[in-house]
């Protein structure tokens, strides 16, 4: 446990190891050091050198980076904070400012990388699908002790946790509520002066008294992953006029946002991803400073939180159960509205969740009934007319455009938009969609999805002006044949296909091989179909491809790399539907000059021994000493 806190820091290992060598070799003494390492580092002369060196690292930071580093004390020990979350929170706190042709978020992102380059935070990659590689970070335990000490001295961060000190009473700027704090409202109000709090972050279970209209200075309300939050707990939102960052990400029992959201004129980021919200209130068009609207479902392989796929079985569990409740009998709807406890039991919800009748009525009237009436996807969100007024908007997704032709006209006016995700694309609206997209000169990421059949078939053929600056394109839905204009996307770096059901395998691969700067190609389930799916990567094709992912394609018979193909390929990832992958599937692995890793993703019962042994043997012939890793 002590070695884990050292986390590879040579100075800490040598110094603490030398100190322990002279101490009694008992569990009690070593446990005492582990539990009180912060105090020992400050008070014990033998360990002062560690504090001195780490303090010098902190003192050497420029002022703007010190603020960002101390902010990390909000997060629990060992917590992996996402890059997206940090950058947007720092921006909301005013730690970065727009300048030199860069947005405040871009500058905050530079701060993130500066802290990593100075080893003040440790890089971490939660998902291999991240666009930027490093998508999150954590703080070395010993460096974290420095941050906690400094932030406490400056009354910057107060962590409300079990057995916490009350020294910060009345001086709290950033309040972090830990998962192990179990106090009541009286204790909370005796510790916290709500009128001074500028950010509130909850890591455990929600209590209604955590939020109050007294929080007049609140800029950041971050409830990501918090359990027990329901609709009526947000009734004070409209009175917190200074909020710039609002996240209820992953709060699965939220179904509706109040109209008072329109009072938050300073709001920059609204993250409702992973909730059951399917529509935004009309009042959102008043929020002229809004830069990010993040909604839709969370998926395991989601790097930009714009990924979606839906059918009845993919509905959130609470929605599926509610549909069952409502269709069991003619009296079910009345029972649902009048008996919250009955609904919680039927929906397998936590019985401690503070659901009242109004919440249940909102759930039925704002979500379940509209879904039944319109058969729309619960994975996207409907946005109101007038969204064109949000001139600062940079990210918008995932928007359901199935019945929203007016919204497509609004999209044309969002000149700053960089990321866009849409669902519900069909032949009736695809022309208007791509007409709008053609006007978005700043667009870097586009996700387009249509469900079932005919899906996207015929929707992409008439695109005359694809966005020239597009870097990432994700097409989910039945395409059958790739449109030729894709090869003209000279700035495209990343392409993902899913459920596209392409039947002309060789023609499609050759077309993709002509995209000059394509670095990442992900071919997901049913992107290619047929009795026998074969890929032939020819000499000179894919000149800049670095990552190739083949995921649950089905009926994949062979993947062949000719000499001189994919010269820069470093990572090849493969996952099969079943354990039927056979020998001879991959041909030419020894000829890949830059290959570093073959990532074999396990699925169900794993793979046949002879298949894995052949991979080992082929990679052993690779001159770059590529390795096989199994996950």
C-alpha cells in the first residue's frame, strides 16, 4: 500500500524505504505511516526531502497552472478525471480566456497537456477510442497530498468526507462531497456556508439539502454519476444565475429539465448524457453563451459521447420497465401516477430515491407517452426551434431530426459548430441535413445515424459539398455502398462505420485506401456483410493509417496485407462475434514495418488455441517486434 502511494517516484521509494528500514518491522508501525503519510511527510525530518522536492515542482508552476493543479483536490484519491470534464470546468471557473485565435477551451486543453508534461498529473487513457489518446488523468498520491495541503491553506477546496475537519467552515469556495460522508442536514448546514460556494461536486449519493437557492455564486454544478437525483431536485436551478457548467451526466432517473433553465444566461456547458431526457425546453434558446450541449446515451466504446444505437431492447432499463407497467392493464397509468412506491418497485429503482407523484407524472407525460406516440429514439434529444440563436454553440449532439425539419434550417446558422451528432436520418431529411452541414465551415466531427432499413441507403449519394474541414466521420446505419465523395475528404483523420452492411468489400476497401490522411479506421459490427467477408490491403493503400479496428464483423474469412500496404500501421485490434476465428485469418503481419501491437479482444468463450498460437508465430516474424495483447 505504501509502495502504491510512491507510484514509481524514485525519490519517494528510496527515502521512504530508507526510513522504514530503521523502523520496527511491525504491521502497526507500517500501517501508521501509510495512514498518516501526509503528516509524516511534513513533520518527520527524514522525509522532509520529499516535500521539499515536490514543493519545488509546485512552486515552479506559472500562476495559471497552479490554479488548475489545486483544482484537482476536488477529486477523490485515485480518481481518473476525464480531460473533457476538466477542460470545461476550468473554462467555467475562468481559469482560461479566449485569445491568440484560440477559444478558452482550447487554451484550457493546453493547460491540461502542460500539467502532464511537468508530471504534475499522470496521463491515462480510459478508452482506446479516444481521439486525442490521453482522455483522462489522475494525480500521484504524494503530489496530491501537496495539492490538498495548498488548497486547504488557501481555503480553495473543502472535501466533505467521513471524519473531516471543520476548519474550513464559512470559507469554502469549492465543495466536494465524498461517497463516504453520511451526515445529515443539520451537520451539513453547520459546516457549509452555501452563500460562498462557487462549485459543488457530488461523488456519492444525492441528498436534497445539498443544493439551495442560497448558492448565489455557484458557477459549477457537477453531479456526474451521482445516484438518487430526480426531477424535482432541480427546482432551484433557475435561481442559480451564475452557473456556467451544469452536468447531470449518468443521472438515469432524470427525465425532464425545467423551463427555468432559460434563466441561466451564463451557462456554457449542459451535459445530460446518460439521462432519460429526450427533449430540451424551449427556453434554452435564450442561453446565448452556451457552447456545449451533450445528450444521448453513454456507450462503452464512446470517445466523443455522440455514439448511439437503439431499438426496443436498447431502451434504458427504467423506460423498458415503465412500458411494461403501462401496458400490463388499463389501470396501470393511473397506478403509476398515484403510487410512486409501486413504480419504483416495478422499475427496480433504489427504494431510497426520493421520487414523488410529480416526478412520476413527468416521467410518463414527458418521456414514455411521447416515445409510444412518435416511436422516436430515446437515445437522441429533440431541440426546439430557434436553436440558431445559440451563436456560440460548438458541440451539439445527439439530436433527433426525424420530425424536426425546422431545426435543420437552424443548423445552417451555427457557424461555430465543431461537433455534431444526429439520429433519425432518412431520405426525406437527408438533403436538408447535408445542405445545412455544408454551411458549417468549422465542423470537425460529424456522426450520422439511421436505424433499420432502408437506413442511410440513398441518403449519402447526393451530397455535393461535404464539409471540407471534417476530421472525424461516423456513419451508423444501412449504407450498402460507400459514396465516392468520401475519398475527397482530404482532412479526414478518423472514420468509423457501423451497421452499414456494405456488400462490395474490395471496392470499399480500395476507396477508403485513397483517403490521404486517414489515420484511424474502425469497422464495427455488420459494417461489412456477406457469406464471406475478405479484406485485401494493397501496396500503397492507406499511407497514413495508424490504427485499424475490426470489431464483430461476422463471416470474416481473411485479412491480407500486401508488401508496402499500411506502412504506418501501429495498432491492429480484432474482436470476433464467436470463438470461431480460424487459422489463416490474418496474412502478411510480418510485412507491417511499423506494427507495435496486435490487440485481441476476448469475446464470450475466447479463441481457439491454434488461432492464438498462429498469431504469436506471425508476430514473432515481424521485424518491429510487434506484441500480442489480450483483453
